C-alpha cells in the first residue's frame, strides 16, 4: 500500500531521516513513536503531501485516499457542527444535489427516458457511496466523540479549540480514507471518548498510522510500533508493551555483543602492546592481530537521541492539614450554571485526579481552586501555610508570549540570580540561545517545559495541574510521573492519560451533573468500584456531607491492591552489626561494618587474582625463552653445515616443530588467562557486591 524508499529529510542543522525505508501494508494499525523532535509529525506531513523530501521517494498505491488529522485545527465559521462534518463527503452532497435537480426535471417531463436512466444511474452511485446513511453515520460519530444530539446544529464557531479538534476528527472518520494519519488524536479528549475512539479504530476498515503519547491508547490500537531512531525506522511487532519488551531484549543482546567485542579488542591490543617489538613468530602474530583489529566492524551502542530533562521537586514546606476548601460554591458563566452548592475539602498529602466528560466542569473546578475564576456564591479558602502553583491547560493563557524563556522563569521567582535561572532553563534542555527566544515561537512541548521550569522555580506545597502531560512525549511524561510520585506535597490534577493517573493519584474525583463524586483509591480502584457497585452505591456525593451506603462487591472479584504511599514504604533491610544488633543505616557502626566487608571482599579478590597474574608472568617468560630458542635454531637450520649433517638437520627440524607447538600452546594459555583477568578487573574494589 505504501513504501518509503531511502528517504532523506533535513532542516537547517538537523537531519531527521537519512536513507530511511519503511513498508506499510493494507489494514495495518501502526503507532509511530520517538521523542519530540525526532520527526514524527514531519513524516505524517510528508505522507500527506504537505512536506517535500530531500531524497528518496514515497510510493503510494494508485487510488489511495489519505486523511490527515493535524495537532492544530482551524475554525470554520458560518456552518453547524453537522454541516461541517458532512462536508467531509462532498461527493455525497454533489450527487444529492444532482438527484434533486433531475427529480425536478422529471416532475415536468416524467416520460423522458434519458432523464430516467440518468436518475437511476446516479441513484445507484449515491447508494453505493453510502449516501442514504451518511447523515446517520455522521451523527453517530459526533455522539461518540462527545457531542450530544442537541449540539449537532450549533454553529462551529461557538466551540473551543479542543472541541474544534473533535469536529475535525469526526469529519475525517466519516470520510473513511484508505490511509488515516492521526497526530495526537487523544489531546483534548476525555477518558470516555478516548475509549470510544479506541474501539472505532480497532474496527476501522483501512490503514491507521497514529502518533500518540498516551501509552494506554497506543497499547489498545497498535499492531505494530515503528520507532524513529538514529534518522531511520525501527519496526516492532505488537503493541507498545510488546515494543518495550522487544527493545529491551534487543538492547541487552547488543550490549552483550558489544562487551564481547570489547574484550576481544582489548585482548588483541594487549597482545600487540606486549609483543610489538619481538621478532620471528611473535612478530607475525602481532601483524596478524593488527590486521584482525582493522577488519573488525565495531559495534556501537545507541546514544540517547534526546537527553532527559531533570525534574525533582524540592521538599515543600509543611502546610495546614486542611489545604483548600470550597463551601456552598456557585459558579456560572452567564445563564449557564456549572456548580451550585458545591462543597469540597482537600487534605494535606492527597493526590487527586479529576475525571469526567469534557464540558462537565473539570477545568472550571481547578480555576476556582486557583482563584483565577470568580465565584458567584459561597466561599473559597486556603489553609495556613499553603502556597500553590497553577498549571493551566493552555499555556499561553498564563505565559507571556513576548517574554523569553529566562524572563518567564525569573518572573515567578525574582529572587533567583541570573545564573540560577540559566541553570534551571538548562535543566529543562534550553540552550543559552534557546533560552532567550520569546515564548510565542516555542512549540507546544517547549512551552510545557517552560511551565514545568516555572513550577520548579517557585516550589509550592499545593499543585493545581490542568493537563500537565499535553504536548509531552512518553519519555517526558515518565520524568514528570516519577517526580510527582516522589512529591511530598498536595496535588489535584486533570489528566486523560490513564497510566499516568494510576501511577500518581491516590484519590479520584468524578465531575458529573454539577456534582463531585469521590473514590478513595487510584484509577484502577475507581474503575473497579464503578463496575462492581454501580453508580448509586459506589459514589460518595460530597455535597451531602456524608458517604453513601455502598454495596458489598461480589466475592469473585477483588478490588485492586492498594498502593503504599512513598512515606509508608519499608526501608531497606538494615545491616547486622558484629554484635548481632541491626546497625542503623548511615551510623558509624554501619560504616565501619561496610568498610570491613569491603576489605574482606578485596582480600578475597586479590586471593583469586594473584595466582592468575603469577601464571601469566611465568607464561610471558616461557614465551620469550621459546621464541629466543626458535629464532636461534631457525638461524642454524639455514646454514649449509647443518644442511649437510644428515642426523643434526632432521633433529633441528623436529625441535622447530616442537617449539612451534609449545609456543602456540603457551600463547593460547596466555590469551585465556588474560581474558579471565580482564573479567575480574572489570569490577572496581569500591563497588564490589558484598555477599553476606
């Protein structure tokens, strides 16, 4: 269906693809992965015909229809949502208009056989193209993407950017192209809609090539993963988990081959260095090994294409037990009431994930907590000693587009010295030149890194995060995930990455119908509770002030095991002091014991190495003696006098043959012992594993 043949693509100072080839078969579902900047979006633009190649070619089967969903969509004014989606099938509208025109003519001339024939032909074409059901399919897709029927006839311009992306996606899915190119389709989708899209794409009658940083989504739809690495494509069969497993094994095998090759190279180099200036057989052996070194095709370990930025929250100051409180809050936008009589209390140490459909009020809830949206009634109160940081979903809402990266960081922490600000920018992978760029020219991922750097510049004990993983690649999401796992403060966040939520959150708040429902567990617990107990028994309406009675789960299903919070994890097993009592980690007794254990381990190591070293030295002396005897006997054998001696000459030849065998045996033993010593010496004394 599709063939990329030795393609090249370069930008100024950057090579994205070099002699890269890839084959895509019909009906495949491929996830395209790689760090930000590796060329994923550029590849989609190349396939869509929006980006030229610098070399190679793209071969696409004749008649293949291609549909491309971009990350950024443009607004279409003056039409309704349903009309905009139906515009994805203009041929249907054209056929329908032609049929109406012919029908009008037939009303005047019903016996016209030519018109009757044309009407029948067009009607058959209309039906085979799905014209009779296209509007029903459009409405089904819109409903699946979160548009209730009453919104189908609303003007497109009344929707925000996230909903505009859904409209573009619906338009593309209705069109049903043979090759579907999706660039971050889950951005701005809620969890329920992502689930619907997963099912739709698994059943899609075409080829799908998707870029997504949502690991859970990728796992559910991908049948093959193609990684962009080292300016080329690396293909792995299976979903994202299978890709990680295969890549790990591939890297382990490569590292093993690399270490074996390095040992062989070291062995050759040691031999060459040892016997470089010897003559005779040893000289030939040296030259032979030099040639072997030249012929070796060196194995190189893959370098990380982009370094990981560093994100570690400093220990926050301790806040009051009650971090934030909303009491009897009413929030409305004009006549549209989002919340009425809302109560919410957030306790110190809670890590809360807010879930619910788009438009339910999740972002509004966070804006009210952050104080960036006014409330009409009720009270918002922060506890004593609480300092908060608000991470907005759309970073240009809080970042000044005219300011530089350095200016944005120093703007939230003016007490930082310029050198400290530059170091912080560097920790988030901004070079000196990039750090002076205005925010307006940065990509979505770069803006996200600026916002994270600002968050680190002003440490807070209460984080309010609205879609912090948007525009972050999988590697960056993992860095943020690890940092939030270790974070000792309080957190409330909106995130549509299910794996991320389950890794970080210890409580879930569901927003529905202007109310909050609490689930005291992680995301897996939330799903289990909804499935097992049902909505009425599983939810605890916060507005009521007391938990609802819950039904006991079936005995056949067990709830997910609760994760221990970081503070509750058990410390590593303590070492035993000489007296038999546990030595406290880091205490003088423990350090003394550790030094003693290392000394014993080093002594044991020297006991093993000593005989090997002495044997190698003996062999080197033996090799030198044998080589000297062989050289002298070879010189004698060349003399006419020895040639004439019918007894001495055959004896000399026999001795030369014997010396050659002895030399070969000694060299093999020397090589074996040298390799054994190298393996032992790879372990440094200060990092020896002490066995107790």
